[in-house]
C-alpha cells in the first residue's frame, strides 16, 4: 500500500506569489501618488505665478488711477487695463519659490496666462519610464475692474462719484487715505 499524498507546503509558493503581487501593486500606487503630488506642486506654482503677476499689474493700475484721480476722462482707459506693464518677472519669482520655472507667460490687458514646469522629478519607481518626468501646469489670472466711471456729466462736475460694486465713493483727492484701495478698484482671481 502506498502512503497517502501530503499537501503540506503547497500553499507557501502561492502565498509568496500573492504577497509579491501585492507589494508590486503597493509600489505602483506609490509611484502614482508621487506623480500626483508632483502635478499638484506644478499647479500650485502656476496659480501662484499667475496671481502674483496679475496682482502687481492691479497695483500699478490702481496707482495710475490715483495719479489721474483729478482727471475723470482718463479713468475708463485705466479700468480697461491701458498702460499696465509686463509683470512676468513677478511670475518667475513666484514659480522659483514653488520649485518650478516659467515656460511661458502671456500678459494681456487684464489677464496673465502662465505655464510652469516643476524642478523636481517624479523619482525612482517600479513603473518604467517615469523617473525623470517633470510635471507642467497652466493657470490664468484675471484682473476684473470693480468700478464704473460715470459716462456722462464729466464736464458738469469737477470730480464725479465713483461707483464700485455696492459702494459709491465721494472722492477726496487731497486725502489719499479716503480713496479706494487697489482691492476696492480691481479684483484678481484665477479663471478656468
């Protein structure tokens, strides 16, 4: 009579194969997580760069408005963005602070479109081909005028009121603290 066959030890190779497969999946998910973090960093850098450039442009436009407060005929051009400088250098500064570089910066009258690429790479991974990948992202910041200069009556009144959202300003050019601030005159926000 032959001895009965023993199944002892048959589960161990299956166990090792399952554990190895699970370990590989965990490392693959880690690689995907690294890429997602890198992409999030790129988007943060792009958003910050676009907003910084737009806010500096807004501040310049507000300064131009204060300088022209006694000449209401110039207000509309300022609220349309005329005369704003190029603040892409500011986008470069914020991108560097967020470990990225600006690949393109396109100023418009009342907007900045920025594309950045991260300095950091995804890093070593079990997924082949992604070790050296750098993430890129785009952002667009818009400068929105909040005030509407009066269209008529500029000759009838030496200094008309300025209507900004829900507030009407009785302007006192001799008292700069009573004038609207840049954030009263313009809103800066990210656009889709």
